[in-house]
């Protein structure tokens, strides 16, 4: 390892903690829209790959922890992964346990990170000898993932029926682009479609507002008060041993270990399904919600970290939803990085491990302290001075901007088409996981079913 890079890695990790602490406290910030552009800018600026990796790992740890705090305090999802926590967070908030919930989320995040990072490194080392086979048949992981998530979703029949039509939609738009010269023959669109799936429910809700009849039928209410007491502003002790019960600790550790080998599945789906299952055995509603939300915080970290570490270290191809979405710039950022020359080829195993440990350790310690001690004060500032409408508008602008950068003006309309389609399917019971996996499996469907 080049020790001269240690200081830049530390500086990059600290910068990620500072930046994504502020972003994470703003409700409605999608992980892909805030992680991908900054990481891509660092890569294109020629930043050393080890420094970029340390930055990204620190950003993931910080963002996933701080994203969950607005959910506990005001019932708004910080990002997509915190959306499954909303119902449990609102129940605990009504019981006056918002402060306790944040501390449990922070402790759950520590558990998820400490278990997933070493386990992901071990799994990556174990499957590295099979990298060639994974490169050849990796698409089948997405096909199997789409079917599995459809079978365990709410609307099983529609979810199964939607997989191939969604794949045809994604590939059909790109085929049209190539035929008309919008994309080169070997060009692909992934990031903007990923964002359009994420923003689908929001785009559908905005489209609903354009219908006068539907708009008139919507419920009306005044401002929702957010009460944060002086005692909450003082923060809490940092001792993590007092934050979780034995059942919560066991559930968080179990789901973190179980989700890490499933890196090729959607993090949102895993967080929802495993998190709900972890709390199902609890008898009392408060105990059930507390156990579920702690496990979900652990899952938010374990699924994302495994989804980056395993494909990047073992194969060098984006074989997970995280790798295709937020971490895509680590795999493919022409002309600096390509699928045949990215961090997998540029970093040795020791360099890779050091970057992951530096970024993860710094971010985990700092974000844990911020969450337990200062989360209420930071949230009070955000809820007072940052309008939620402004955040939603910024998110929509990010989606449209990335759509334009991907394939020009025509892609903006294609993203609206995909977003409204996926938003409607989501409302009918086809979850995000099935939609994301259909996007990743689409090339295989077109190649083998046409």
C-alpha cells in the first residue's frame, strides 16, 4: 500500500461524512441521485481510485444512517431505503419514543456495517475464482432475483406478469435510441431508468394533481407540527450496549449476515421483507416496531455495502442493484473507467481492503456520534429552514438532468414514460425490487426470448 494516499483517503472520507450528513437530514433525497453524480465527478476529475473508493464507502455509511433520522422524527423518508421504516417509525413516535428510535437505528447501523464488511470481503475472495463464469452468466442472477421477489411480493401474479413487459420497455426504448442515432450501437441507458423507477410513485402523484377531479378528491389538512423538546436536543449517551435489547441485537446481526450473500437482490426489497420478518415474532406492537426498525437500519447498511464490495472486488462487473445504480461510476465512467478497466483491475486486494476500512470506520464512528448526540438539533434546523417542496423539486430536477445527460431531450420524455408506468405498477402491488431486477434482467430477456 502507498502510505502517501492514507491522508487523502482520510480527507475524502471526512468530506463524505460532512457532505452526506447535511444531505441525509433532508427528507426525500434518493440515494442514487446524490451518490452517483458526486462519485462520477471525482472519477472524471482523475482522483486516485483508492481515494474514490474510500469516499464512496464513507458516503454510503453516512447517508444510510442519516437518511433514517427524518423518518423517525417527522415521518418522512430520507431516501428509498428508509421508506419501509415509516409505519414503524410513526407508531414509535406516537408512543413518545422518537429519541429512543434514533439511538436504536444508529446502533443497528453499527451492527449491519461491522458484520457485512468482513463477510462481504470473505465472500468476494471466495467467489473470485469463479469470476469468468459470473461474467458469462451474471445476468441470470437478475432473472432469478426478479422471479424470487415477485413470488414473495404482495401481488404475486401481476408481479410475475410484469417482469417481461418491463424488460421489453427498457430495452425497446434503448433500441429506438440506437436506431435513431441517439445512442451508439454499444451504448446503454441505466442510471436515468433507475432513477425513474425510484421516482415513479412521486411522478404518478404529481400527474394525479393535473386531473381536476382527482385533485379535488384529495384530503386537505393544515401544517403538520414537529415538536422537538429541549431534553431531546441534549442528545443521549454514546454507550451502544444500552441501546439494544438482546432480541434486537440478535435480529439485526442475523438479517445482516443473511442479506450479505444476497447482494444481487434489491436492497429495498431485502430491507422490507427481512425487516418485517425480524419483528414478526414480537407480541407487542411497540416491541415489534422497535425490533423491525432496528433490523431495517442494519439491513440498509449490509445490503448496500455488500452490493458494492462483492461485485467490485470479485468480478469487476455491476452484478447488483447497488452496482448498477449508485456505485455505477466505480465500474464504468468513460473515458476514465470502463467495464474492462475499473477499480477491480486498478486496485490490489490489500489496497481495496484498506480503502474500505478507512472509509467505513471513519464514517461509522462520526455518523454514530452525530446521530446519537446531535440528530435532533440538526433535524430541527432542516425542518425549520428547508421546505419539503423544495427538496422534492430538487429531486425531480436531478432525475430530469441525469436523463438529459444520458441521452438528450428525448430521454426526458422516456423517463416520464418509465416513471409513470412503474409508479402505476407500484401502486398495484409490483414492488420496487421486481422493477429494478426487471431492468437489470432486460438484456437477457431480449437476447433469449426474441
